[in-house]
C-alpha cells in the first residue's frame, strides 16, 4: 500500500517529466513489475547508478506518476535488519492533458450509468455488440500489438497466457466495475475474433493492478 496522500497534480508537469529518457525508462520499468520496486533493482534494470535512479524516481513520485512505500527485503527482519527501503509502484491515479479541455471520462460515466439503469437490457446488449465490433475493427495479425494499441499493456507468461497490466478505462471501472469488465471482455474477444483466434481464450480473471480480462494460452481450455 502506498503511503502517499492523494492530492491534485499538475498533469502538464507530470507528463513533461517523461520527456527525460532516463525517467521514461524508469517509469516504464516500474510499470512492468507486479511488486513495489527498490531503487537498486530500478538502477540495475535501467543501467544507471543507484543515486541517479533514486533522484529520478523521487521526481516521478513528486509529480504523481509513481507512489511510494517502505519495506525491508524479503527474509530480512528483526534487530539489525536495517531501516525499510523506499519502494515505488506506478500510481493508480492517471494524468491526462487535453487542449482545449475535454472530459471523455464524464461521458463514459454517463453512458455506464445509463447501462446500469436500463432494466430491459437493450442498452447493455447494444453496447456489448459495439464493443465486440470495435475489437474486431482494431485487430491485427499480432495480438500483442493490437492489445497494446488499445491501451492494455499485454505481458505474455511462459505458458502463453497474456496478462493485461492496464485497464484503459480504470477511472470509470472504479464506479462501474461490472459494466466496464464486461465491455473489456467483449472488446478483447473481438480482437481475438478479428485475428482468427478463438474468442473463448478471453476470460474474466480480476486481479489487483491488472485488467479484469486474461487471454489464455493457445493450448489452455477456458
């Protein structure tokens, strides 16, 4: 659990921090990890000194792109274990800039509210079909490329399972989890269909810090 208090951030300052190539690599590395990242590990992964890594990681935390916590290394505890080390995770709060100002999240929230309030199911059925069609339209020969283009940040495990490290609709999903998870599922199934693969490979598998959908390996059965 991060210890940073949630606070308003200047999105322009936050996003401009990623113009620095070292900070961009550090941010991307932290984003690929399931567990909080120590400074030493980040420095090694990016190929810079620990001191420089600490400086840039703290700058990313200052602008709200990373959140921090403190923990000792696994297996170390009790007297003589030293102070807990600072660790970093990608912040859950997102930063975006639109000039002139636009609020697509508000529109998405309104549509999700309409789906939830529709007792007939007609709106949900229509939106579900649209999500499936959008997935087919966005598909391509390389599933990972198509998933990445949709904002899912795919990571393939040794058994061929594709974990989705990001939900492109995270802010709306926090208030309308069931609706957004269903749309994610049908969108990913559409991506699979469009590339000639079985849509049944996409299954709901909620997991903290990940999209609610997982794509099973080609030899797995849903």
